[in-house]
C-alpha cells in the first residue's frame, strides 16, 4: 500500500514539472535548430604566374629596338661600279651609280625582332607551314611574305619613330663591297667563301633550315652574312637596268614593296647556293606571290637614324 502511494506521488510530481516547462518533451530531429557548423576556410595556394604573364613585352621590344639601333652601321656615300660585265650568271651589266650615305644593319632580320612585333599576326592560308622556323631567336627570319614585311616595317617604325626600310639593289651591293673601301674580294669580305658564307659546299646536311646569324667572318664594314646564309630581298622589282630606276627610295611610303610588283631582286645567295651565286653583283629572282620563301629574309636599312 505504501509502495503504491509513493508511485502515485511521483507521477503527480512529474506531471506538475512538465506543466511548468521544467521538463521538455523530446521533439523530432527536423524541428530542432542545429547550430551551423563552423566552416574552415583554407587559403588557396598562390598560383605561380606563367612565363607569358610575367613577360613584359614592351620592355622586351625596347631592348630589341635598342640593340637594332646599336647594330646599324653608317655607309658613307660615293660612286661605284654596280653589276659586272665579265661573268655570265645572274648579273646586271656594269654601270656607275652614285649613292648618298645611309645606315644598314650588321645582321639579317632576327626571329626575336620579328616575333616581338608580328607573333600575333595571322594571315589567310597555311600560315603554320609558310612561316615555320623553329630554330631560335638568334636565327634569321625566313618564310615571310611581302605583305607581312610591309606590316612589320609599319609596326616597327610606329613603335620606335624611325623609318626602317628595304635596301635598294644598289645600296645592298655597295655595302657588300664595303662601300668606299671598295674591297677587291670575290665575296663580301673575303676571297675564300668558307670564311664568310654558309653555302652549299660547307653546309652540314641537306635539310632546309635557317642558321645562326653571325657565325662567319664579317666584311670590312662589320656586316655579317652578306654572302650565303639566306638571300636578302631588295626594294627593286626584278627587271633589267634602266636609268629611270630609283637607286635610293624617297618618301615614307617607299620602304614598302613597290605596289603592283610581284617579282623582287634577292642578293647574296643562300645556304643552298653555289659559289658564283654568292658574288656581290649576282642577283636572284623571288616571286612574291603572297607567301614567303624558305631561303629569303631581309636586312634593314635607314636613310638616317633619329637620336
């Protein structure tokens, strides 16, 4: 009896406590508001910029243009005999030409300078095939069309405030024979082609490729690869000599390829040339049909260099 009484009192006490909110009934999990879990934020590792992102193109262009300006050699004007009457191959008849002074680059156009102004340039057609030259920045740039040369000169001149252009055939030949020094050599800088030229007889392998500029002896003006290496395109269209042909371009537009012309004089021979094609007076034909040629490059000249 006593046990029953105690049980009744305990039940009554629990009922009263529940009514006063001292003991809360269990609720379902969905109704319970859980404290949001603390999100642990890990710092993302800092991404290393790619070489392209770290590269300062403007500073790179300035370095290359400063190098170009330092490589320009002044050729004092004078009168010389251009062409030759005593050989049979690829030449103009001898004639006297008088030139004013001008500047010419020690080296042919480099891959590095070309890429600095033209790497983003894409033309219609099989660009990859016709402009491929994987050798390196200190190699001469080949496989460039007349249209691309025009664009390159326009961009380069707009950037540096100079008026670089193509040489005329007379200017090129005069520099090859060392200007007023009138060097009595068969090739530009020597009577021995092996000393000054990369050409067919000393080329290792028959693969069509470019070569490292300046790897042979320069001529008396300090110009490299005026014989052999890559042939160099001139301003002049390929035709016979005429007294009316300009020997020095005049005006800002004349550094471009002559409008409407599809053939151009190339000088100096190239690495697949025979010896007689390396003579300063020898000339070749390049048909500029919209694409470049694996054996043709350019050398920059300027009538004056602005300080």
